[in-house]
C-alpha cells in the first residue's frame, strides 16, 4: 500500500491515494461480523433486505392508490385499520412515503422525470408534477429512493 508515502507519478499512476479514516463501531454484533470475515455476505444480505423493504413500501403505496379509488373498500373498518397499521409501522421505523403529485416542479428537485407533457390549459401556469409513477421513500428524513414522475408544463409560445 501507499499509506504514508508521498504521491509521485511513479507510485500514484493517476489514482487517488486511499487515506485511512478511524471509525468507532459501537454495535458489538456488527463489529463481530466485520472481524469474522463474513462482512461480504452480510453486506450482500443487507442489500437484498434493503431492496425487499423498498419493494414492499412501493407495493403498499400502490395498494393505497388503488384502494383510494374504491371508497366502498377503503371505508371498510378492517381494510382501513390494516392500512393504518402498515403506515404506522413504516413511521415507527423511520420510513416516509412521499407522493409528489400536485407539487410544483423545478430543476432542483431530486426526482426522475419519466415524461414531460406540454399543455395549453390556462390554469397551469408553471410546471407541476401531474403524476407520481413511483414515490420518494425517506428513511430517517434522508431520501433512499427517488420519485419517478410525470411533469406537465405550459406550452411556451
């Protein structure tokens, strides 16, 4: 390794020199995993778990959208209570699902624009998010999945 050596064209070859950063890990189980050599397997399982959580949260959002169009079903106490329990569980564990529909759109938003529709509708004065294809998902107030949206904006003459 090149730690502690001054970078030169011969030993650097255009690459960045890695600098060790001391990290204090307080979780004894996580420390044990890292020291055991099982870290690669742990991180692969962690990635699969994360992707599964995101898919489940996305499916919850899709289900809530479908049910909201079926007032006779969503007004059922059993369905309503089950959906609320699911939402409460997400919140309890730090998750937030954000449907971006109806928000103003600007270039600074952290969203993936899937399609842009232009309209001559005089009620639409600025670009808006007219449809959310996939919601934004936040974990402890940090975005972990970008929203996929359709933007509608007025036609410029």
